């Protein structure tokens, strides 16, 4: 499956939330506000007030009429420069960055953000500095510098918390969610996006970009492969975009939904979303979005066996991508074209298109390698200069030491005494630490012995129950069935006999269930992944709890038996705790293995609890969980709040 859209993976949200003139008028009032400002403009003198009116009009037109936005932006810039009005020039760069980005001119957006940051610092305005730092973070993400984007976002977060402006929290945490998404830290992205939505609900000044926060939340769930949740929040994001009149976001979100529908094999829905995105891109005159929407449409038509229309749309997308040098769109267009041509039997075109797509991908990779090399060379030169400075300082220090060596004799003696004492104290600390380590090793050895003894006893009991008692009960049942044919019984005795047989069958089933829980055969024969899947299915069939099991990277992975049994017991205990105490309806068990790290997550939608009580809990169940995690030398993290469910995350080497 190729990526169906290269419109940026995360929607841009420039923090332009009421920093003096921003477009925070309610959508229901937008038309009246525009009319009012146009009347003011018609009678304004050539002063700073008129410059602000022009720039405000540009801001209001940004999400629904980019030609008008560009017109008023340039007029505002010209007047501000003529008046040497620094504040107006700053607002030009702020709004110009947003407009350039939405038009796909990322180089210009970067230039205007840097100039805007310089102007904000000249004005000594913390809020304006925050805005431009945020813009630079978004553009860093486009350039693929996701760590730099996160660095900018964290700077913004610290600054927002310093100025204590609650109206900016929603946008700030949305930005963090984008950063975590780009770094593929989807769980953190979900947390940050959820907090962005929550901050908007409690703020008196509602965010005009809440639709984009919902879109980021949907993308994070898509990254976690939770398609239903992703579709739910994409739907909300579309509704909010329509309410806000944010056509650029609406078109982009429909593009993201194409990816989701393709992964769900819902090709008709994918085609519908692509056509809506295409319609909006034409209305906005955004050529980058238009190219993406056209090849999404073409790919959906290919998947629905409409090659004729697919050819038409992919060729139109190629024309735009070639004319505008849109590398990602061009690569994907050639990839889709190779599929379409192959279906029609045009293998020459198919092979040629595939070679072009591969060539663009290789060129992109080479560009990244060259950029990385340049960064390393720059870092090397910087470190070289730093080392030279350090050597010079060391030489100066050495000469100064020689000049004062006689005077410092007494001081040196005191230092020797001090160091001797410190060395003595350090040895004491090391000895104490060694004692602690030995005690810990002893505790772990005892825990290992207990756990192994427990599992051996479980195994023995399971075999005794299954092979011994199970065989005896089955033999009794067979004897009763044989006796039945040789006895003459009254109807009442016949009924009592049948009830006894049913009770015997129930006893056999219960005995087998108990034996299975003590030592599941699937765990021994097929491994941890299959055993956990069977366990979750058994819980589902019992009706006590709806458990969803997800595994990533566990195929054909062999986990050492002691580790597998211990992890199985931990999950078993956590699910039992959920059924006993959480009053939950649904739970998720996720197991993944990446780079030798085994991660286990158990989440539920129950009543939750204050995690501080875990330090006071004396129950055997929770102690068993902690002891097993310590035995495996893993880490245990519990996240829960009253009314918000519980999440337990475990990581260990396996």
C-alpha cells in the first residue's frame, strides 16, 4: 500500500490566537465582521490604524479566500513599511507565514518566520516570540527535522506556562501532539491531542483550530492501528472544519481519510473522500492539495476497477506535480500510474513509471544523506573550535597555577585532607551500595525460586487434575452410561439419573477449565502470543469483559519459557483485577516486541483510581505483579485517574 497523500502528515496550527489582531471572530459573525472592517477601511487615513485593518482582513480571509488574503496582506505590508510601523511589519510576517504554508510555498514560509522572529525579539514581546517559534517548529517538521520541531514546541510550552495564558494551551498541546506523531510516539500524541481538546473546552476563548486538533488525534489513533477511533475523530474534525469555515483543513482531512479507508478496504468511501478533497482544492486554488487529491482519486478508481477515469486523473495530477516540482506527489503519481498501466497490459508504461518513482525515492534519500553529512561536518567543525578554546583556557590556567603554587601550598594541604576524607566517605557509600545490591540479588533469587516453584506446582496440579482426576471422572461417566442400558428405572429415577449425568459433565468441564488456567497448553505448545490470544478469547466468550487483543512484531518470535509464563501470569492477574475491581466494559491487551524490548500494555475503560493508593495496598495480587516484573528486571508504569480508566505499561528485555 502506498501513501495516498503527501499533504503534510500533520495539519499546521500556527499559534495566532489573539496576539493583537487575530481572526478569532466566531464563524457565525464572520460576514458581519468583514463588512464592518471594509466600511472602516473605506474611510481610514493612511496611518497605523489602517495598516492593522488591512492585516486583520488578510487574517480573516486566510481560511476561505486566499486571493483576497494575499491582496490585503501586501497592502498592509506596504503601508507598514512606509510608516516604519514595526508592529504591523511583524503581523505581516506572522500572517504571511501561514498563507505561504497553506499555498505550499514552504521556502517562503521559512524565510518569513525567521524574519518575524527577529522582529518579535526587536519588539521584546514574549507572545510574538512564541508565535514565531511555533511557526519554525511546524516548518522544521515539513523539512523532516522532527527533533528540532519538538525542541521548538517544548520552548513554546515553557513560554506559555510562564506567561500563564490559558487561552493558548489548546494550540500549544496540539503542537506537541503533532511533534510526538511525527516521531511516531503515538501514545504521547493521543495524550497531548486529548489535552488540547480538553483545554479548548475549559477556555473562555475558543480555538479556531480545534478541528485540526481533532484531526491530529485521529491520525494518532490511526498510527496505533485503532481504525474505528481514527474514523470517529476524523468525522468530528470534518464537522468542526465546516463549522469554522476552514476549507483548507477540510480538504486535507479528507485526504487523510483516503489512507484510512484504503487500509480498511472501503474503496467506495475512499473515492468519495478523494473527490471531496479535490473539489475543495480547486476552490482554494491549492495546487499541492489538488495534485494529492487527483492521485488519491485515481488510486481509488483503480481499486474500484475504473481504469479509464483513473488514467485521466493520474495524468492531470502528474502535470501539476511536474510543473510545480512536487517531489512526493510526483513519486506517488508514478507509482499509481504503474499500477494502472499494468492492469491494462501496458507493461512498457508500467515499468517506466515504476523506474521513475524509484528514481525520485532514491534522489530524496540521497538528499537526506547529503544533508545529514553536512550537519555532521558542521558539528565536527564546531566541536573542533570548542576543543581549541578549551586547550587555550587550559594553558592559561596552567600558567596561573605555576605563578601561585608557593602561595597555594597550605591550600593544597587542606585539599589533600579534604579529598582523603571524601575518599573515605565514598568507600563507605560504595560498601553500602554493594550490601544493597547483594540484598536485592538475594531477594530476586528468592523471588525466582518462589515463582519457579509456583509454576512447577501449577504444572503438576494441572497434569494431576487433567490426567488423574479427569480420567477418573471420564471413567465414571462411561460406567454410568453402561449401567443405564442394563437398568430398569422409574421415570422419576430416570430424571434423577440424567441430572446426575449433567452434573458429572459440568464437573469434568470445570476440572478442565481449572487445569487449563493453571498451565495453558497453548503457552507450552505455541508460545506467548497464541496463549494470550486464547486467554482474551476465553474472557470474551464468558461475557464478563470485552477484551481486544493486539500484537505487533510477535510473529515467529520465540520467548524464553520462564519469561513467557511470567508475562502470561501478569496479564492474567491484571485482567482479573479489571473484572473484580474496575467495573469496566472493555479492555485492550497490547503486546509488541521491537529491538529486543518486549512491551505489554493493559488498558480498560473502568472507573479508575488514585494511583497513590498502590503504595499502601497489601493485597497478594498486586504484590505478585510487582514481584514478577522485578524478577524479569522490567519497568512498570500505572496511569489512572478516577473516572478515566486505567493503563498499565510494562517493558522488559526479551
